[in-house]
């Protein structure tokens, strides 16, 4: 209703007329943070959010989102959809949730959790914790002392020269997990059997591969490399 006053007989009268209030469209959420600790939330669509400096929280919600933590100790959550999460510098926590996600920790010690879906997790530098969750995941710890857990589903664990000392906590032949080894870890041409014969060992009772340059990968709870030999893929 709109109200206005006009002169009437013996005084003034109030006249009311219908009118429509225009809908107010809220401003879009900010896409970039600043030097402080920011909280950035996406929409139901495909969003891009960048934290910049500070310890930021970035939440993608629905859609195929791209979240960049940049510097600081950041928390990134993709939500439903096929999301791409980059931690950047600092000790970051990345969670893909649903969808086939790509998570990259960046520098420092990060925690990556793919959640449900066929995810690709890259710890990069630092002592990282990688958890694949459900689905067929690919876990690549990168440089540093990393711990990798594939979770349910047939998972791929990647190990290459200069990666340091990694531990796989749940390598399961029964669910068709695979170990993907770079040929840069040795000289000459070797097949999976040669790798096990030359570099196989035990560390604290667990089966392990110790390479000549000092790189080590340990299979927590696995007592013999014989069962793993058929699950080794060389690239």
C-alpha cells in the first residue's frame, strides 16, 4: 500500500493505493579474500574463491568449484560437484566431499580428504596426510614424509624419486589397490619382480621398498611383498 494525503471536504483525507515492492537482490558473495582471516562461501553454481593472505575458510557448496587458499593455514571444503582445491602455502586442510575432486596441498604439512568419488590427491611438499575415502582414488604424496590411506575402492598410490619416506596405511590386494612406481627410482630396466628382489625389505615388521637414493615406501600391516608384486605398475 502507498499512502498520501490530499485535501478533502472539511479537511484532509488519506488515500491508499496498492503498489509492489521491488525485490532486493543481495550482492554476490566476495570472490577474493584480503590479508586477514577470511570466510568465503560459494553458491549452488560453479564458483572461484581465492583466500589470499591469512588463515582463511573457503566453502564451495554446490557446483564444480575452484578454491585457492594461497598463503596461511587455510580450510577448503568443496562440497558436491567435481571441485579443484589448492592449499598453497601454510598448513592447510582440504576436503573434497562428493564428486570426483582434485586436491593439491602445496607447501608445508597438509591434510587432504577426497571423500566420496574418484579423487586425485597430491600432497606436494611437506609431511602430508592423504585420505582417499570412497571410490577409486589416486594418491601422490610428493616430497616429504607422507601417510596415505586409500579407503574403500581400488586405489592407486604414486611414488617417485625424491619423495622421501612414505607410509601406505591400508594397501589391500583384495580390493585391487596398485602401487605406481617411477622408473626414475633406479637405473636400467626393471620389472615388478626385479624391483621387489632388489629393493624389498622389512621395517619394524612391515614390508617396504628401500631404494638406493634413500627413498622408502612402507606398507603398514603388510608382512610380505610377494602379494604386492602383481600390483606394481612402473611408469
